[in-house]
C-alpha cells in the first residue's frame, strides 16, 4: 500500500507526530507499531529546569500543550505540578544551578529559584540534608502519565483517520516514485516520507536505510517500594548531588540512580547489585523509608544522542527519512512539543520554535550542542 507519511514507532513520540500531522490536515498516514517500547517504562517526570535554551523552550511548549491535552484529545495527561528539587553538594554544583537559572530566564522561564539549606528543610523535611549546600526548585515542574499521553494522541489520531499496523520494520528500499519502500513483518508499504520515531531503536532503523542515526540505548533502572504513606504524594521529585532521585507514584516510591550501561545495549534486566545499592542509599538519605521494602524492579531505555539533545529533521543523505528521536531521557516530556514541531516541518510550515539546534546534520558539521547538565 502507499502512504504520504509512514511513522516508525508506536510510542508517545510516534503517536504525537501522527496526531499533529492529522490535525494539520495530512491524510494517508500509517503508524507501524511493534509494541514493547520505552513509553510504558518511563517514570513520568516533567521539568523546565534545563541548562540549554532549546531544551527549556521545548519544555515550555510541552507544558502548554499538556495543560490543554485533555481538551485536544479527550484524555487527561495527569499533569501534576508538584515540583522538582535539585540538591547541590558542592560550590561547583551550586554555580551550575545558578548558571542554568540564567539560561532558563533568558528562554522565558522564571519558575525556578535557588534555595538555601533552610528552605530545603521546609520543601523536603523527609531527607537527611547533611552536606547539602544549596538547591534549585521549581514549583511548576512535576509529573505526568506517559501512557495516558500516548493514549490521548493515539486515540485522537485514529479518530482522525490515521492507520495503525502492528508489525516490525524489516528494511527499506528506494521506491521508483521517489519515496521509500518499507518492508515489515506484515507486508510492504511505500511512503513519500518515513518518520523515524523509534526511540532507543532509532539507530537500528536508520541502519536498515543505510543511514547513520547517532542514537544509542542507555539502560535506566527503577526500584519500586511496597505501598506506603511514608512520603506524601505531593512531594517534589528529589535529585541528590550524585544523581540518586526519587518520587512518589500511585502510593509507592520510585527509587532511581543512574548506573553504568549494561554489556548488552538493549538489556533491560535489573542488576541485583544496583538494587542493593539504591535501597541502601534510600534508607540512608530518607529515614522514613528505612522500614519500607522494595517490592519490584524494572528497567527501560533512554535514547541517547552524542550531545544529549534531540534530533529533529531530515536525515543527512536521505531526505525521505525524517528523524524525531535522540531526546536522551526527555522523550516523554518533550513529545508534545516535538510532535507539533515535526508536523509543522513536514507540512511546510514554519516551526513554532527555532529548531536549528536540533538539526541532525549538526554532528557532520562538527557543531554539536554543548552537553550541559544541572548536576
């Protein structure tokens, strides 16, 4: 069959693109959804506290869209502005937080502020704050429901006439009419443009088309406690100086701590040594969790780009392949914005934001974005 646009990837990003394309009036859209992606494993954090302007602007656009998503799609995204609190343990970290605040304000976001140890004690009285020098807090950051956002975009897209194929992409060939022929486990399809929204698998999809898409998977592990009221549901996301962080979701506490990559890049098993370490860290830093057992663990995959910024635009060397991936851990929170921006670009309209910083060609040009983290 023939399509104007074929979207590879049925996670929140792929369905956001499809929804926004349909909303812009495009027809003959197919989403190839193999299932088993990363959206369902996302922990649902949302923040505008970033250290680069383009990421701040993506967050501001996404936040505006989350606030109207129920009206737009009929599904409540569960956006809860409970806040994000970053904790600095040394002067260099405090300075990075202060520098990031300047970037945020220059991008039009004045939500966050530096906080003192005394203020941290009021914002997060449950933690041991020894060694905490300062922090950065935004009350408008918070949480969302990744699978509900995906459901909203999926259902709205299907209502608008987007087609869905549950299959796996097997390969690409140039089509005689100038598009791409896409071989799947359920047949062959031809499309004028293929959108690579395959998340952590974006590099594999690019390789099938003979294109280097610089996106690699990175495992992130999560430990989930038994149901507990030891911490309030309204508490902010807490991020400690070494990256250990936690939040409450559905009456359980999620414990997270970045760790070394697995030997197999796509391995989503959980390392028992990591589990022991994260539980010990939680009990040492949050006394209220000392007697709360961990009930389960799971892992998902970030889609990392070399500079930890998204790729948005045609793939260098293959204009018919449009990239929307590489968000580097921010895919769900930025999916509303990136879906809109991709649809604008694919329909020939000026994008709502300046997306030059996200052009895929930046790596070949030797002009990647600076990799700036808050901590």
